[in-house]
């Protein structure tokens, strides 16, 4: 169930998710591998770096006031050893460099396992949508 749901979510990304994915895929950020719409337990998270136990969630207007189920979900993910970074979609759209800096800082804090750089990374900023 989660695998097919995750696959469908990858096909229906928001513009903010597309832009962030372009900047964090292929080990471009601190040499760490991210997966998008990654199943973890019974949940699907926007982006996950399993090497550093870091989850990145992008929130649109529907998350202005979190539901109790959001708290339960976050609590469970943290209990599994993950740290969660949350960004508003408009932060990604208007302040990408600030978002990337916060992600790099979180990756540094979570540096329990060294990540390896991609052997042929994409040039920074080239082909950004």
C-alpha cells in the first residue's frame, strides 16, 4: 500500500517539492542521499536521508494548524530516531538558499555516519526550474 501511494505522490509533487528535490537529489547536499516520498512505517514523508536519520517535510496552507494526527505521526517518527525539519512551501520558493543552509546544519548535527559524494554531481544552480 505505502509503496504504490508513495509512487503516486512522487508523480504529483508540488512545485516546492520539485524545486527542493532538484537541489538535494544525487548527493548534492553534504554528500548525503535523499529519497522523496519515502515510506517509513505506516507513514510517507516528503524527503528522508536514512544515512543521517533526517526527514524534511514541506507544508502548504493545509498545515497552518496541525491536526492531532500530525503530532502522533511526528512523535512516532522521532521515537524511531529521526529528526524532522519542516518548511513552508513559500520558504522553499522564496528562500531556497536559507532552506538549504538549515538542511546542511541539520545534516551536520546528525552526522553519525559519513555520507559519500556522488561520483558525478550536478553543477550547483545549473538547470534550476
